[in-house]
């Protein structure tokens, strides 16, 4: 957890500003940090596969929902086993060997995911995504595999050495759907403020009215300058290691900065 993030969340709660988390993790993996920080708002999981709503959060339910655990979910991607079947089809057609993370032993699962064993086990139960890695594939084979997936409009996303496949995921659509719910509940169009890490939040920020890009302390001045040229004027860079990073965001979100 980034230093000061807990105080940032508490400040948003005090100001009655809803904060919707966006994560590539699953519903089960995000449960622990949500509980630790007392997060009680909607969240978007598995990289734009679905919007999860706490029970009774909105008075009126959206028309198309599914029940997943203790959440009402707006499914944007097709639920499992759609992604599992798609991955198997793609591997068979291209002849490229892949290993599904859910097929590993507990020890192998922890080693490949980089998570503690208890958290790694939760990766076996995604709602939408299928997480995998390539088994001895060449760069040309991987490119061919990705091209075949793109032809079908499936979403293949890289997470370090791991990959995930989803059928119909769209972070933009998730943001639009949750925005509609807030508009209906508040009877006014909310201003959407996005906060993303440098290099990983372009899809999120593209549907936000304003945004903040958190830049790591190891970025060089040249890196910052080149990124600044690509950012629209409504987005602002903030070094994550600065002492007042979260305070500056709070001031801007609350209209004071």
C-alpha cells in the first residue's frame, strides 16, 4: 500500500466523496484490502470485467446483474467458463502451449504468482479472467497467439510473466456503467476523477473528466517531460513519493486546488 493511502481514503470518506477502486485482481483477492481500509463503495475488478456493488448501495438495481458472493455484479465480460474455453480453443488452434494458473499445485501457484500461499489460492477462483503463462513459447509463437486472440476481439493482458484472457472486458464500459448509476442516484452528472500509476492507466483516464498520474520516484526528468507531452491538459502528474501527494489530490478533488 502506498504511504498515506489509508489517510487519503479516510479523507474522501469524511468529504462524502465516493471512491471506486479499479484493480486487475479478483473479487476475492481485493476483499482483504477493502476490509482493512473499510472500503464500502463499488469496485471494478479483473481489469474491467465487471462492476461490483455492495448490497443495497444503490436504491435501484441495474437491469442486467448477477450475484457473485455478497456482491451484485454488472458483468461486462462473459463470466467463466467462457475465458477458460476461449484459452483452450486458442491454444489448440495455434499450437502454442499455455499453462493455466488454476492447474498448478499450491507451491507452484505461490511461486508463479508471487503471492503468499493463502492469497495465491484465491487466484483459482476468478469470476471472469483466465490467468495463464506460456510454456516455452518463442516470441513469434506468442505474437501469433496474441494476433489470433485479437481477431476474435478477446482481451489478452500481460501481468509480468503472467497473462490473462477475458471475453468482452472493457474498463471504459465499466466506468460508464457505474457513472450512470451515480447519475441516477444523485440526480446529477458526477465529475469523474481518475487516479492511475504512470504507464498503466491510459484506458481509465480516457473516460475521466480529470485525472492524476502518480509518477514513481525513480523516473528521470526526461521520462517526465516525454510523458507530460502526451498527457491532456486536464491531467496532472504527481510524484507518489512527495510528502503532500495525497493532500494535493484531495484539494483538487474537493475543488480547493
